[in-house]
């Protein structure tokens, strides 16, 4: 695409005498680690993450990496330049095993197929039938690589797999039509209004809790100044009140996000709905379609497959607004597909 790598940018655009030992000649060659760091950096969606590294101690001035679960992330610190849905999609694709076959080509099913019993990835193989025609099929990785005593074959022909997935996607597109009708019905009913009112009541109650804690903090200060409590007691209670306030603020923030997500779903603006609508006239599968719509596929011994779509959580949220009768119809359609 003609995009300069960091070394090339510093040399050509900033006129710096800068060299990278890994990239001496080519200004458009990107290190895989650089691309990987860009893809997982949430600064592009408006977040600031700190505390990734620390000095081991005041005596040992060695910098060490901090475990990811200990990082400190503050969301919405600045205007994002990447949509959250695109960022989340990239994170999902980064987790998928994309090792290529011996041919050097990436299979459209790489990292998607799993054995339903042992959970190991399915392996692609080739075989010739009696007429001499070569066909592709998948077999359980445990059975093939380890032992036939640990798992069974779970074999499935490529043609059968493609046909089953294609037909299921078409069925879900039809299901989407019914879902859209339900969304329109929800928009006209009192269900949505009641849900929003309930959420707003919870939020107002939490805001009153914060107000109460702030009043306690002010009283606490007066108690300290009047020598009713010690300084240590004042600092201890103050810290506890501030921690409680931060927890409540986090609850309020999550409520706002939940409301925004529900509005997005009910208004029919959900990304998975748009993804399926874009595939309305699908006739064949490719890697983009599979990774965009499907989380993973389990292959059973009886050649039946279970497809785990990425949108199922959002469908569950929609069903929260749907009457039991219509909910049963939708769930039955999902089960059939």
C-alpha cells in the first residue's frame, strides 16, 4: 500500500539519521511485531492504558513487564479513530490459529474447526476415491497426531462442511427478517419504555448514593478538625468512601454502556445485523465471511456440526424484550438451523 514503516518515516519525513538493525534497506517492510502491537493497541479506540512496565525495586533498577490483568486502562480519554466493532473484530481474528498448509495457502477454515469431543483443532487431509478423484476432508487432530484411543476420527468432507455452513447462513438471514419485524414491534410497544425507565431509576439511585458518600466525606473532615476522630481514622474512612464512590461510578458507566448497546440493538443498528444483511445473496463461502460471522465450529463424530455464531449474545439481549410466544419461535428457528 506504499505506507512507510516507522524507520522509513523517520528518515524520509522527519529527516532523522535513524537506522533499524532489522530493517536496513527496505523502507516499506514492516516487522510482524510492529503490526501485531498496532492491532492490539486500544489507544486507537480512545483508551489510555498504563502500568505495562515497572522498575523491579528501588534497589534493582531493572524494568520488568507487568501481567496484562494488572494494567490500568481508562476508557474514552480521547476521540477514537477506529470503530469499536472493527477493533473487536481484529482482536477476535488475532486469536484464530492461522498457520498455513504445506501449499503455503491459508485455509478458509483455519482456526475455526474443532473436535466436539476433545476440543483439538481439526486437521486437513487429502484422499483419492476409487475413481481417482482427490477430495479434501478434515480429521480430529488428537486422533491423527496422538492416539486413536484418546479420540475418534470425526471425519468430515470439505464439500459437506461448506454446504452445511452455507445453508445455515442462509437460514439465519431468513431468521434476521423475522428478528427485524420483532424489533419494529418492540419499538412501538411499552416494553422498551419500561426497560429504559427501570435503568434510569437504578442510575438515579446510584447517583444519590454518591451524593450521600460525598456528604459523609465532608462531615468526616469536620469531625477530624473538631478532634472527634484522629487523622489516621480520617484518612482511612476517606479512602474507603472514595473507593466506594469509584465503584458506584463504574456501575453507572456500565449502565450507560448497556443502555447504549440496547438502543443500538433495538434500533436495528447492530453490527451483526448489518453483516448478515450484506450477505443476503451469498452463493459461496470465503475466509472473510467465515471470520466475520462465525466464532468456531464443532465437528461431531456423526458428521453433524455445531456452528457458534458471533452474534448469539446480542440475539439473547433482543429476546429479553420479546414476548414468550415469539421468543419460542425464534429459538426453535435457531435450533433447527
